[in-house]
């Protein structure tokens, strides 16, 4: 009798949703499949809409346990805290160590928070990831919006697509209640969306200013004390809550694995999505670093990697050739501006309006629908 190969999928990220839903292919090839993640999958594509009140929490999350168990695998609700490669054991935050034969990591990323004196111990600081932070923030803000007391003052740090989208949707949340938050967006870059065409940055800044957003560009927050952010030019901005959207970097666990990695980019992988020196350890999505062809930390890349990861796990079991992942150079991203409009970016092209938002809604809905029970 042949022995079962234990495949452990760590993290319910985009690529692992696909592998979990199709775990039957791995089981048919002789494997036992476990998906291990602390909780639900929260979809970042709909996160800003969820913050802005367009979507409910249920719209924005999936139950990975249902997905894997329906496909014949098992789910463990826990967090990996260390990996023993020699013994092929995962050490978990709560449960007993878990053995593996093949391991795949889809751990996502964390916010690369700048150092701001006084912010470490402050309450009311909300990193944009994990996404469920944003749901907690929305609940708190909605209870303030429904009250007659003065509204909390808000700041978003980061002028990239995430910071701009989140600021737009904080405006949208208060607009739903017919009230206005005092919101500042602070960014070290000279313009919003610094990698987008200048005309797109200018259009977006004008639109957000018109809705009441205060935008401070080419500025860095240096201290935070008693509800006041001080910028590097001495300017002070009131902020009872601060959303950190200052870019994404690899999770800390990646640096502790004794495998080739970059502290920001992630665990080094080959085009076959396994580590260069151990083809029994795979990594995908934001926690992986494709050294020869690095890709940005965006969910769309995990989605594209998913079928290749599944194929290569099956190939490992059957001893057949691996497929290679080649990241696409251009990709469509559509920002939800919270007012029924979207801003679409495709290479150097951009367009904005209600049609862009309708397209985004359809793409996001179709993605989530694949994994609903
Ligand atoms: C507000 C916001 C909006 C965004 N919008 C978009 C967008 O519209 N389009 C886009 O392409 N990208 C977007 N991004 C970027 C996107 O969030 C990331 O690129 C994407 O989530 C990465 O997906 P992933 O599959 O690598 O991991 P994730 O989807 O983040 O999943 C990682 C999983 O690993 C689990 N995990 C983490 N550590 C452990 C551990 N130690 N043990 C076990 N499990 C663990 C987590 O709980 C989670 O389930 C956005 C980001 C933010 C913050």
C-alpha cells in the first residue's frame, strides 16, 4: 500500500482558495490535504466598499473551512508560528505540531508602517491589513455617525491606490449618514497614485478635495500625541483614528524560515513556485518573491498563480513536469471611489466613472461567487 502524502496549505489566501476548492485532484493523486488559517478569507478587492458601507461583512468574506471540507480535505483554525524544515513539522499558536510532506505558504502581507514617534502605544491606529481591521473601524465609526456627539477626526497615511481608496470610502461612509468626517490624507509622495499617469493623479485629487478630503502631499508624519499628528514641516493635523496604508511587505514569519528570502519582498521562489533549494516548500501571493520577475503585492497575481500551484502540487505527487508562472506585465486595477464611480488603470491608460465601477462590481462578485457554498 502506498503512503499518503500530507499536503498542508498554510493561509487562506487567493491561490489557496482555488487549491482548496479543487483539493479532490490532490486527494485522487494520493494526498491528504489540510488547510490551516486563523479564520475567514477577507477579500481586499471589496474591502474599501465594505469600509464605505456599500458591502456587508458577509459580502466581503468567505469561509475557507466549508470550502476545503466540501472538497474532502480538513481545516485547522490556527496560526503557524514556526516551521521545522528538518523534522517537517509546523509549530502552531494553539494546537499540537503538525507534520507535512509538502507545504504551500499563502500568508499574505503586512503593512509597512513608517516610524512615527508615539504611534506604537496609541489607540485608534488601524493598519489596512488584516482586512478585518477595516470592518472593526467601520463598526466603530458607524456608531459615532449614529450619535449626536462630535465625530472623530480621521487621517489616512499613504497616497497610493489603497490610501486613496480608503479615504474615498471613509468620505462615503459619512455621506451615507448625511454628515462629514474631518479627514486628512498624508503622503510622502508628491502626488496621489505616483505610479499612475499625472492626469489620473490630478483628476483624483481634485475629485476627493471637492468631496471634502484634505490632502497633504510630500509630507511625512513624524509624531502622534494626544490626537494630534505632527508633520515634518511642523504642521499639526487632528486625528482620533489613523488608517495606515503605507505599502505592503512580507510577513515576519518569512524571515524566520532559514530559507532564502528578502525581508520586504518575501520567500524566494522559482517560476515553478517552490523554493530554490527545497521543492517540497511552495509559496505564492504576497509572501513569495519571484526573484527573476518580481511582481507587485496585489491579489491578482495570487489569482493567476492558483492554477499553476495546483498543477505543480499534483505534478509533485505524480512525478510529472512542473508548469512555470510568468507574471503579466500589465494588469487592470479599478479603484472604488465610494460615490458610485470607479477609476480604472491599465498600464498608462486610465478612465473613471460609473461604468468602471460597474465593471469592478461584476469582477469582484464573480471572484467571490466561485467560492461561495
Ligand atoms: C485595503 C486594500 C485594498 C486592496 N485592494 C486590492 C485590489 O483591489 N486588487 C488587488 O489585486 N489587490 C488589492 N490589495 C492588495 C491585496 O490585499 C493583497 O495583494 C492580497 O490580499 C494578497 O493576497 P494573498 O493571497 O497573498 O494573501 P491574503 O489574501 O492576504 O491571505 C493571507 C492568508 O494567510 C493567513 N495567514 C497569515 N499568517 C498566517 C500564519 N502565520 N499561519 C496561518 N495563516 C496565516 C491570513 O489569515 C490570510 O487568510 C488591497 C490591499 C488592501 C490593504
